[in-house]
C-alpha cells in the first residue's frame, strides 16, 4: 500500500514533497531541476533528475549560477555541487541534496562570578607548613577570613558570540551569553559599575543560591572534628554539636557551643556559652565577657565577665573579673578567684581534695604581679649561674694563647648574656617598684547556700583561713580584718557589699545563757 502511494506521488511530482520553499524549478530535455530553501533559510537543497536516455550535461558552474539567481549567496558547498552533477551525468537521480548551508550564530560566554578568596564551599583543605616543616593536621584553613575593604569577587559580564547569516545572505546578529542573576546579601558593597565586590565586614564570605554576602557568624551544624578543624574566626562562632578533644576555637566576637567540649582551647573577646567541658586539666577558656556553662571539670578559665555554671565546678582553676555563680551545684577541688564575689550551693570535696576560694581580687593585676616576681627570681638564678661559670672560664681563657679559641668564644657569649640578664633585672625591678593595684570595685564575699565543708581554704582581703569544721548555710563569709579571721554572717545577696555587712562580736553571736549557767 505504501509503495503504491510513493509511486503515485513520484509520478505526479517526481521531485517529491519539498522540505522547504521551492525557489526554482525547471524541466529541460536532459533533466528536471528543483532548488529548495529551508524554512529557516539556513540550508539550500537541490533535486536533479536526469531523463531516461538523455545525457545530463549540467555543470557545477551552471548550477552555481542557478543558485545565485534563486537568491542563494552564502554557505555554498562546491564539493556537494560537483558530486550532484557527477552522479546526474551517470543517470542517477539526486533528490533534496544539501548544497549550501550556514551555521546559527554562536552564543557568547555567560556571565560568571570570580571569587577571589576561599569560601569553604568546596571543602578543599589547605594545610600550612611551619618553618621546621611540620604540618598541623588540625588546622585545615577551609576558608579565608576577610577584612573590611577587601576585594572578594569580580563579576565577568556576559559576552557576545559570533554572528552569522542565512544562505540567502540575511545577517544574523551575534547572541549574547546569559546574564548572572546575582543578589547581594549583607556586608558587601559594589564598585566599578557593578563588577567589583568589596567586603564591608570582618567575617566569612558565603556564595550560595546566587547570593553573595559576608557574615560575622560562623555556624557549624555538627561537631568540630577533622572535617572542620581548628577555628580562627573574627566574628561569632556557633557550634550546634560537640567540640572534640584537641580542637581549638578562637572567635573574637563570641562562642556558643550546644554540646560538650573536650580538652580544647576556647578563646574570645566576647561571651562564651557551652554545654559542658571536661578538659582533663588541659582545657582552657579565655573570654573577654561572661562564661556560661552547665558543668566544668579540669578546666582553666580566665573571664573578664561573670562565670555562671548551672551544676558543678570540679577541679578547675577559675578566674573572674566579675562574679562566680553556681546556681544549684558545688565547687569541688581547684581554685576560684573572683573580683565581685562567689556564690554557690556547696563548697568542698568529700575526699579531702583541696579547694581554694578567693574574692575581691582583680586577677589580671595579681597574675601580672606574680609573673614579675617569678621572672625576678628566674633572672636572679641565671645571674648567679653565669657568674659561677665565668670565674673558671676567665682563668682558662687567660692561659690560652689562641685569641679565637672555643673557651674565649664561650666566655664572650656568657658575658653578653650576663649583661642582658642585668638589663632585664633592672627593668623588672623598676616595674615592681612602680607596681600599684588600681582601684577596682570588688566584693570580698562568699555566699554558701547549704554546706561549707572542712579543708576549704578561703582568702578575703588580708585574711586567709582553712575551714576546720563544716558550716551550714545559708551564710555569707567576709573578712574580719580587725580580728584577722573569717566571719560567718547571716546570708545576704552579692549585691550587698562585704563592707556594708555588720560584724558582730563573738559575745553577740554566742547563744544566750541557760538557767544552769545562771545558778
């Protein structure tokens, strides 16, 4: 059935159905010719049908002329034209053979954003090697912390591609690449006609979902481990999970950790909030604001604000320029030093572990004074040791005739070292002589709500005393400087200064005499 239909179509139209517009058609004694241009005018086709018993003498030049007369100007394929004429001369029918074609315009490059710093999106690790060739496997340097006015990205605009034309000579304009739908988030400004992006904040660059921003917050949705590494960030760091052992966080504006922290370093100029921390006597928290935690064990803390712990401080060394507050727990073991008072439920350890409490002291000044005294002692030891070594070396050097001997070289080094030690001794002595404790509004007071155990050492003002018998609260402990003792008074909140409390004489605090005593 289909063969019969095709034969019928060929008999009625020997060229077949045209795949476009017929622009030229002719019948000669030798052949039938049809030229077709596609609907998009990107191609020209020819059908050349030799007649039976006739020799087709159409030459390529003649066919090109016919194409020109039909309006075909560009993209002519001479090899295809020659093949059509050659096969037609042999009596073969040629139908809808493409003899001219052009390509559509080439689109240009799409617009793209060149990020000039590392954002961490690719999780590419960038280990750094120190001067000795050691690599810190805990510091991954996943992203760059940018500073204000730092260039962070450059926008490369979309470009135009190459133009083209149809086979009829119509000019097709070049196509421009796709524009980038870039959105700006916080902390970014634009310069150079929208092509250059500058950071306005100190923080981390984020480029996601075509949005470029700089954030002062660094959020870790899981744990700080080998995939995250040590953190050194100028903004605020928030960790939803835990911080594993030996991973450190330095974040200038603050740190908040939802889970537990191991023997790590947490350092910030702002507040620090954590779930709990078991530092195994190696963990360190140093913050310029307030520290909040549920539990601390084996941790050294230096806070310029308050230290607020919900449950327990165990075997820690806590220093606060504010208050140390344990809401419903105990201070057991270690040492706590505060400027504005200490308040806890219980104090002391049942196993007799030493627990020291000191209040009314501004620890940065005290630490500086202790450091100067330790340095003075160390320099004095060095001075004596060098002098002890110089005597025998001087005698031995005088006996040697060689001016460049090893002994004389060593003598010269020790002499120079002695002069340096003396200079350092003078500087330390001068600073110690001029050292003055500044006036800080403190509160030499300790509040205990339930139990103050024995063997707890308390220092308030100039009074230091070890508790020999358990004391039951609620009570407030202050210094009775006149009698050089600790005074266990009636409880009052830390908002009441120790100087405002009335110290009763022992006679006033003694129980009233019984009837037997009167008899």
